[in-house]
C-alpha cells in the first residue's frame, strides 16, 4: 500500500498548499531512530554541543524571513507573533548553550573515603549522564517554541541526547525546513544529520514511542493523545520517562476588594489574555472566579466591552475550529449559563471570541456543569460568580492539576491584609506557577521558570521551560572506589573541566 501523503494546509482557507512528505513507515521510523542512536557520541563533548546550539540559533535567525512566511501560511498566527516566537526560540537555544558551558547541570558530587562515619563512607563520585535518544512530539500552537527547534529539542540536545521529532500535521512544511536548518548547523561541527530525526504521521508517532532505542519522550498536546502515549511508554518491556504537557484550565480568583478597586483594568486584562493567539495558549485563563454584586458586575462589563471589540480569528486547523464551535455551544446550553458575548463561528473559516457566566454554586458539586471545568481550546473563558469565600473554596477543591493559577488582589491585600495569603495557599497545590496580579499567558525563558503542574497539566513534576528542563533527559550515576585514571574527567579530583561541584560536602564554584 502506498504511503499516505503529508499535505501542508492553509487554515485560512482549508485548502492544501503542497505535499510536503509521506507518512513514515515502521521501517523508516526504525532507520531514523537508529541513525539518532548512532549519533550519540558526536554530542559527548560539551564544548561541541554548546557551539552547535549557538550555531543553530544563528542559522534560524538567518532563515527568519522564509521560516516565518511558511509558518504563517500553515498556522495563520501572523508575522508579529511568529517573529517573536522565533526570537524566543533562538534565545532558548543560546540559554541552553550557556548551561552546557557552565556544567552545573551535571550535579557533580564527590565524597572521599571517611572511615569515621557510621557506616564508613567509601570513595563515591556522582554525576549525570544522558539517557539516549529522545522522542519529541511537536505542539500545534507553537510551531517554533514547542516544535522541531523548541524547548524539548533544545534541552535534550543540551543534555547530550539525539532527538527524533514527530512533526505536527498542522505545520509539516515548516518542520521540514527547520529540521534542515538544524542539520546544517550540526554539520558545521562535525555532527551527523541523524542527530535530529523527523518523522510524519500518526502511526509513526506510535512506532516512535515503542522503539527500543528511544530512551525518553517529551509531548505537548491534548489529554487524550498524551495519555495514550504515556500509557504506551509505561507498557513497554522497558518503560521510559514520558514528560507530557496535556491540558490546563488555569483558574483565576478575583477577590471582592480587587474587583472593587480596579474592575475595568482586570476585565480588560482578562480579555487580552484569553483572546491572545485566538485563545490557543496552553496557559489561557479558562475559569475565572468573580464576586457577585456591583464590583463583579463592573468587571464583567469591562470584559464584555473588550471581548466585543475582538476581531474574529483563524484557529490552527478546521478540526480545532469545529471542536471549538461545538464545545462552546454545548456549554452555553447548560442551565443557568449565560453568554454576555457569544463565542462560536465567526465565519466559514474563523471563530469569534466570547465568554460564559455561571453561578459558582453550579460548579461546587459534581453534575452536568462539570463540562465547564474542562479546557475548551480557543478564545473563550468561563466566569463563575461567587457569593462568598466558601463557594471559592468549593470550586477550587474540584479542579484538576493546572499549569498556572492566578489571584487578583487589591493594594491592601497585596500588603498582607485580608485572605490573600490563604487564597495563595489554596492555589499552590493546583498549579506549577502561581501568579499574583498578572495574567498567565507568556512563559518567560528563565532559570527560575516552572512550566508544569499536577496531572493532567503534566505527567511528571518537571518543567518544559527554563534551564532545569535539561534534567528530564539525564540520569545519575555513582562510581565507587574507581581509580582516578579510570574516572570520567568530570569526576576527577583536580577538576580539569572546571565544573561546579560539591566536594567532600562543600559547594565549590
């Protein structure tokens, strides 16, 4: 049977642009993974791979115009957004190059023998080594930052792991172009092209997670798809780590004092956050607890005015558009649910932003309104009006894990008055990033960043953004009583590589 073609599709029209490739067979997946496995040693030298990451960023910037043009044609995200995302991606590659240069990620710990300890301590030397080939499953909504050159790929290469990317069907032409750019960068440092493999097709993704040479996987996408791959990773004869980002509601609590103090600003800020990128951000605020009464009414009015002035937009593909239209219609039909601005179809190829309101009491106990506690991908949010603090607690107690949770407080509450501290404590178990007086859209690439959260936000406790994302692709190894001449350079007493390390209990820099 002939391999199925892979088409690049214009989401603005739904029409095919060009055939980019064909879906990979099981044999082709095997060949791609085998080539990646064979390229491991080319990443062994930290100096080489840091230089490779910087060159990759340079090459992406040099090809910026072509890459952004193709990305826009396949995603309709617009040149401004895509140029910003590509700049972020290049910054991230260079940031990981700096992490590789520094070497602290290796977590070198050395203990000399101590016969006085109970029990006695032998000579022990511990550091971290790469896991092996990493499978990366691209996201639809970030064609650069969470796709072929994104955080999973950058952190895995920084760790010394070759990568095989399962391209997302929403931007296959861009995936091919970016893979070519990264392979050209690799070639400048004597690294074989196999260090970055690329495969297309649903079945190829299934074969990839099962391949015995794949040592770990990173995924960004839906709960259904991510959970299926997570289960497959666990069901292998040799299970592997699966770091998946699956879905998030990203709740927001607005205190009554905050609503009374700045209702207009909060409403406008919420509108901007929930419609950013046509509501296709993984950290879009999808549930907002707003007080009943005049202060909350003012916030809802501000939100209504701002969302009403939002133009219709194009989602990443027509399947997502259809799911959005059907999803908001089903939610709007629930009892006591109103739509001050009706979300739905904006045209044949577009959607219009909107929001729904519901009494918080409807969400406080299990029932048909549970649908409102599920993520709806696109420009919509649910505003739950609460009468008292008990309703806030009851709703929060029913939420699954999230990437983010936010509280909007007044000036006095920010200074420590009222219940703000308690609300922060109630939100902390729900999310990996907790915000005060901000909006969750926008995930800075920084050392202290954490982009993850309790399930189903993610399937592990790790982050996919920030320097510590590299830890996902490493495992610790300890050598006991190994002669100095046999030790890796990273673990020798004289520290020939100048690495940060903990030596006999003391942190050295």
